[in-house]
C-alpha cells in the first residue's frame, strides 16, 4: 500500500486534534499567513480605579499553547497574504496624501502635486525590448571583440532583456556604488528642490520652511537591467503641513521646474578608493515629472496610489534583480537562482565590501539587493498617515481596541515561526479561499445595479 506524502499525513494529524476548529480560526485570522509568528503569554486588563480584572487571555488554552500572528512580510514571493495586506495599507497611505482622509484634509487635492520618476544612469548598453534592440553595423565591435549592436526583436519578458551586450564593458562597480548611494542622492534631490523653489520665488533658502513645506512618498523599483529607479508623489503645502495652504507662488509649474533642475544638478561623490578611485554619481537623464490635477485630467489619483502599492510588494527576486534573503557567504551567491548579470552584481558587492573605505556602506550585508540599502517605500513626516496608524485603525475595526480607563498587564515571548508541512498546506488553501472571496466581492461591487 502506497504511503501518503508527509504533508498529507501531517494535515490529517492536525485535523484530528480536538482543538482543530480553534487552530483553524487562528490560521484564518492571520489570512492564511505563510510564515506566522508563534507567541506564548497572557494579557490581563484591569479596571484602573478598582483593580478589578475585566478581561484575561492566556495562550495555555490555545492549540499548542501558543498564539499565531501575521509575519507582515511585504514581499509577495515570501508571503502573499501579508503582502496583499501591506499593499492595501500602502494604497491608503499614498491615496490619503493625494485626496485626503485618514486625518488628512481633502484640500490637499488642490495643492501643487507631481508624480515624479527618477532613473539610474547608464552603466553600459543592455538589450532592450523594442522593434530593433540596438541597431548597429555588424562590423562594429567593442574592445573585447563583441558586437556593439543587436538587431533582434526581443519580447518584453525575454530573458535577454536587461542583460549587458558586453559584460566586460559594463561598469558593475559604478552600478553597485550608485545603488549604495541612492538614498543620499534622493536626500540631496529633496534639498535641491526646496532650494530651487526658494530661489525662484526670491526667498532666502533658509527661510523656505517659513513659507512652504515639501511632502512626498516614494517607492523604489528594480528595472530589468537590475538598476533601481524611483517613483514619487511630491506635494507642496503651507509651512504647517497638510492643514495649511501654500502661498500663491507655489504652483505646479514652479514645482516641476524645481524638480527637473534639482535632478539634473544633484551630485554625490563616493569615498576615494585606491582600487576604484572616486566616482561622481548622478541621476539618469530620463526624468519625468507629471502634474496631478484635481479634475483628474492628467493622471488618476487612485491609479497612482495603486501603481505605488503594486511595486511596494515586489522584492528583488520578483523582478529577477536579486534574492529576498541575505547572502552570508560567497557560496550563497553562487547558489542563487539569478541571471549571470545579477550574480556578477552580487559578487561585485562582495568584493567591494572587503575594502575599508566602503565599510560604512555594508555592501556584503546588502549583496542580495545589489547594494541598494534603502527602504522600498519612504515618506516625509507630513505627507499622510502612517502604517502604524492604519494597523491601529484595522485593530479598532475588528473590535480589539484596549478599553478606556484600564491598565493592561501583558507578558509575551517568542516561541517559533512558520508552519509544519501539513499546516502550510491548509494555510495555503485558506489564503486561496480568502483571495477568491475578495475577488468575487470586488466583481459584485462593480456590477451596475
């Protein structure tokens, strides 16, 4: 008689447990999280005046004497249910800064607003998805004897798209160091926009905060050539933030000019290295700044928020530009399931990471993201709400908000994480059912009545 697979045997064992229904409820409450965190402990709620116990919860009554909570990983390749939740939070965070809501006034919709895209510079010619990739004469060759052109027609998803025409000509060192300094490039870009706005309006640069405030939310995206570029929503407010109207000279045209001027001027120099020298890093020549109008004539606000939310759940591995976990050894890089181009970038991080002048960049730690060490999404303080506030609002919605005039005594500790094979199989089924239910509900809302 053929023996059942391990996952099936484990699933049967779980289903036969007397507390299976409660266990199933826990997994459903996490949305079918693929890698839940298991905690042990208790929470006691006391009346602040009398000391009377109003509520007590202890995991000793739970299956396995533990409570499972979401891993909250934003990457769809790691945990699809949690990434879907994170994408929803990101959508509302960005949308609130565009249209108001979540304690942001609706008047922000009428402020000067832009959707900005900043790209990385060229580090060498790569294959493109277009009618003719790189048309050149057949005889044209680089110094390594490889063709300088490619007359093929590549499909958008072809493996060759984004790969260098000549790996020996490609500047892998500059690519990695540009990634490592991308956060500093952004910071100086924002400072430059403020200075340009002040200069164009006749203000002393140091007095700009007294007249206006620049707010933004930005997301980083890996292109097919494994280089990061940035999408950002940029908005002008009065000096007090969203609740304050900006002065009359704050216009979308003036903001657009400031964005373009700053992006062209920003310059960051790398630390001098005997092996590499000093590199001057800039943004790429492709700069896009599109106005967001209140009437939606240019770009739809919801579409922009959805666009940003889509990319925030993509890890490096989702675009083939790295892996979603850290590489701790040279062998980890060799074993990574990536293209030769990406593997070379990871190995460049590893080699440069041993140089003392680059020690502050922690290149070996960030080899899995090709040297990029910034957050995928960042925002200015006054742009809109926060992830913490959105999660607190969701907690309140499901009725788990702490009671007023009470004292909470909580004792928790980490036990473990992840699923057994059978539990993972059941959780995946729950996650799929919940996703199907959401899709059906969405379709029903879209059907005209």
